[in-house]
C-alpha cells in the first residue's frame, strides 16, 4: 500500500501512457508547502509509510535512487487518513 501501483499501459496513436494509482493530494513536497504547520505525528506517519514502501521495494531487489518529497505521493483514504506512497521510478534499478 505504500508504493504507487502500476496498472498498465495505454496507447493512443504513437503515444504511450502509464496507468498508475491516482493520489488525490499530490506530492508530499506540495502538501508541506501548502500546510506549513503539519503535526509531528503526521510527519512521523508519512516517514513510516515511506520506510514501509522502501522495505517492500528492497524485498523485490528494487533500488529507487531518487527518494525525495517530490517523489512521495499522498492519497486520502475513505476513512480520511492520508497514506504516503513512493512514486517516480525513472531512476530505479
């Protein structure tokens, strides 16, 4: 749950599009800029979510190589909790 899911690829003409999870709150970077007084417990939960995502990627022998706030996406669940998901695997191996 802490890694952006990949569902497939769509082709339209010569263009190809990735179909990924929609994270309605955008990046962690933009969230922190828009909410400068985030509670420390919320920040800790985001850090734990990222750590859980990294553990999962490590178990699959995937190295992300570009962990940054701009590459952590936030999704608002139905129960109003926010979950952090690792995204942007452009530099991963």
